[in-house]
C-alpha cells in the first residue's frame, strides 16, 4: 500500500498469479512494540481468514509456522517528506501574515480616508480665513479716512490674522506630512502583502510539485518472477512460448495509524499474496486507494468476490 502525501493512501502491487498461500508472523520492529503484539496480529489474521472464507466459500490462505512471513518494519520519514513538512509550516506562517495584513487594510483605509477628509476640511477652513482676511484688507485699502489710531488697530488685526493663518498653514503641512507617512506605511504594507502572496503562491506550487513525487510505502507484497522463453517448430511453423511463474515470498508492512487500518492493509496485501489484482471500484478492499468503509468494517464487496473468484 502506498500513502500519497496528505490526501490518499494507495496500495502497491505489480504481479499476478493467484494461488492459496500460507502465512506466518515474521518480525515486528521495536518501534511498534507498544502498538501491536504478535498475539493481536495472529488474532487479526484469523479474523481476515474467517472473513474471506465465509464470503468466498473457499479457503484463500492459512496460518502456518512455515508460511510466508509478514514483517512489520519501521521506516522513518523520507528527507523529501521532511522538506515538505518544513515548507508547509512556512506556508502556514505566510498565510497567517497575509490574513493579518488583509484584516489591517480595510480599517486602515477607513482611518486614512477620515484623516484626509479632516485635512480637506482644515485646508478649506484656512482658505476661508485667508479669503476673509484678503477681503478685509481690500476694503481697508479703499478707505481714505483712517486716523492714526484706526490704522494701527487695523494693522494689528491684519498681523494677528496673518500670524494665525501662517500657524494653521504650518499645522496643515505637519498633518499632511503625517498623512504622507501613513500613506507610505500603507503602501509598504501593500508591497509586503503582494510579496507575501507571491511567495505563498511560489511555495505552494513547490509543495504541490514535491507532494506529487513523494510516496511512502505502507505495505508491499514481494514476489519473484521467472520468465521462460521457448521456441520450437510445429507443423512447419515457428512457435514462441513465454511462461511466467511467480513465486510469492513475503509481506512487509511499514506503517499504520490504527489497528483498524493495519487490518485492512493486511487483508489487502494478503489478497495480493494469493494473486488478486487491484480493481477500481468504490469501497472495494482491492481498490488501490484505501477505503474508509473498509476501515470502519472490513468486508469483501460483490466486486471483490467476483475479483477473487475470477483470479483465484
């Protein structure tokens, strides 16, 4: 069986030639000592044997001390899988940053718009003050009857207003610089978001390509093929014969997440051990993809039974 990183668990089989087999428990790696015992494994094999026989009506395999070994071997994660896991963590961190920035922009845009709106009001207020003062100065310049006291008073008023307008213009420029900094910061964050999104897409594509090529063997049935070629003449014609003999040797299990999954892996590989090929039928035990229905309740469906009776 092959587990295809993240989504699918597949079985591996590359030979055929169905015949009854005898099996036995081989080596169980210490890594799995706390997960499965030989007694539990033998009980599991007995359950599979009973299930097969009751549904097929004939014996498919038996347990024997001289049978083909079933070894449970610990196989650590491959380097490429570790790289995928590492990149996946980086991808998650990028996504978190992207989500954080995307939450930031709407509220910040509202704040910037409000700030700009207030600055526009402030600038309009200064313009209004300036227009009013210019109008006052124009009217004052048209008068010809100023005495010294009135002239000084008018001059003081104009100077006071001019100072106030200059002060407000200074404040406006300061606020505009503040707005510019806010906009610069906002634009830098947009640039950061674009870079993050671009980096996210690149990384995601890398993980997708790597994941397509990564396969982790969970279980495999081994066999030896002996091919014989024979050439002879019959009735004056040259005849070529090809004979293929397959000798099944053992089953190896490399990993399982639960006893229920282990049971399905074993049943599937025993099917291969006796020469039963894959079938692309949903919920079938011999489907190349591990079926959840089989994990929930190991059972041969009608397509499996036809497959066994056809090939055994």
